């Protein structure tokens, strides 16, 4: 019994630790996408379409904050293509051993995400809807 336990107990501990780190990874991935989309959406409804990128860059650090588990630095960038704005986020979940369940030369599990929103001016949309409604009457 002792010999079998000596083989089984390390595997059970390894499994629990792996599940905890996998949970960190999944949580961080979901929160990173949520933060990127929230920034993207808030930027897309700005009244001045020229200040969308400036607004997102100004609020990026505040939105990402320090709510991530096992992550050192969260980086983000923003890109504007016509009427679309895209926010990218990236981070790395730190793992206890170098190259543990990762490819060579990676220091952790990499998380990258992007969120996209269409830039709309709510005031213009409401005015256009009212204009169409008045024409139909």
C-alpha cells in the first residue's frame, strides 16, 4: 500500500495544482475578453468619433486593473478601421516551473483576445430614426 500511495499521491497533487492553474487561465481569459469588449463598447458610443481611440487609451489601465489571478502584466492596444474599433488584450499566466506544459521559451500560458464594436453616434441614429418616422407619417 505504501508503494502505491507513493506513486498516486504526487499525481493527485499534480492534478489538483493543474486544475487550479487551468482555472486561473480560464478566468483570466474570460475577464480579459470582457474588459476588452467593455472598453470597445464604451469607446464606440462616444459623441465625437475622432476621440474614440483617445478615450480607450485613457481608460485602458483603469479597466484592466488588478483583478487577474497569476498574471504579471496586462497589455492592451486599440485599432480603428473606418467605423469599427478593435481592442486587443494580452497577458501571460505565470506558472510555477519554466516550460511547464508550454512550448519552449514561453514563460507561461499566453492569453490574447480581441473585441470589436461598430462606432455609432447615438444622437445621429436617433435623429435619423425620427426623420424616417416623420417621412412615413
